[in-house]
């Protein structure tokens, strides 16, 4: 007897306990049933639903989003193995919960769910979740270079104080944003160059771009890693730093204000997209 397509699905966890530092959760997705001897080809969509009193979120997974995807059964296949990656951390968050659900076809259709299982991810970090204080990165101070109109950034408070006291052409603007906290798994270095041709500074979090500049632009002097940034948005406070180029002067400008960016584009600046991402000021 042939099993009908889109029949019931069993989701069988292949682990005793889900612990956040385990790294990988494996599930057997089974359409086996003793009453059927043949299995047709079919595609199923799976996705994670964050539910319960302390639900997971995207940061708990290596995908940095709630996992989802498609499982393809070839004709005759009775089961498939599905792997979902957990992201390790060092913060006590309490046990977290989610449901893994499956529906026929190529879209997430809650009304057509044919299989589900509930999972509790056990916290393995010491401490009281109620006492958790999310780490924040250092303040990044901004100066306006009055000679070029460009912005200068530093997370070194000593450097910021020295510039404020000794460099008259740099106008202090205070803290502009916060860098990524040390040890954040999505952090990347921000490299600073001094453009000797324009007297302005250039920033990039792209290692390949850094290498290209060092190999090809003699007028750019490398000044090292000045702070850490995020490679993408990671929470509600993360904002992009936009990069624009003034073809008339050869100066790059870096701004966080979207309206300022649009105004500069209207004035003829070339939009070079997102340079990197940072945390907006907290408090």
C-alpha cells in the first residue's frame, strides 16, 4: 500500500536533553508507518516557533534567525535527518523553549501542520537570569574635521581627550554610538586609515578591502583597529553607519543619520551603502 503524500509526520528528537552549548540538535523526520510499504516523493517545510514562558529567539541559533527550510523526500524514503545549530553563549538566560513544526509543500502554513514536537533548551551557564546585565560596548567618540567636513571616530578615551585639547581643527561632538562589546560572536574589527592626500580618515570592517588599500593606495596610512563593530543587525538597537564619497574632494564621510545620508546624496555625494553596524546610544 502506498502512503498518501502529506500524511502524518513523526518528529523524533535524537538527543536526551537539548543544551545550548551542544551546538547541534538532530531530529529524525519520519513518515514511516507499518501499514504502508511504499512512500511517494514529497517536499515538506519546517520551521521553529518561539513559544512558552521563556521562548528562544534568533540569537539562540547559528543561523542568527529562527531556523526554517525545506525537507525533500525522494520516492521510497521513509525518513530524513534534520540538523539545527544552537549558538553557544556565556549568559544565564534560563531554560528556553520552542516548537519544531512541519507542513506539506514549500511554504509555512500553520493550518496544514502535519507534525510537531516541543523542545526545551537547557541553560548551562552559571548565575541568576534575573541578575543578567547584557554587556554593552565602549562609547565611540566623534569629531568633525573642520578642514574636510568629515567625521573622525575613536573609542580610545585618551585619544579623544588628547584631540580635544590639542587639535583645534577637530570639533568634539561627544559620544556618537557604542561599539560591539568585547567577545560578541558577531563582532568584527574596524580598521582606520589616514588619507594623506585629503587629510581625512577612512574606516572599513572589510578585511579584503583593508588588504586592497594597503597593497594599492600609497596615500593611505594604516592606523590599526580602532573599535569593533557588528557585521549585521543583531538587535533592535543596532543601526547602520553609512559611507558616502565626495568625488569633488576625494573624502569619504561616515554618518548614522538616515536623513543626513539622504541629504548628502541629494547634494551629489556617492552612496557607498553600509560601512558597518553599531549600537545606538543606550540611556
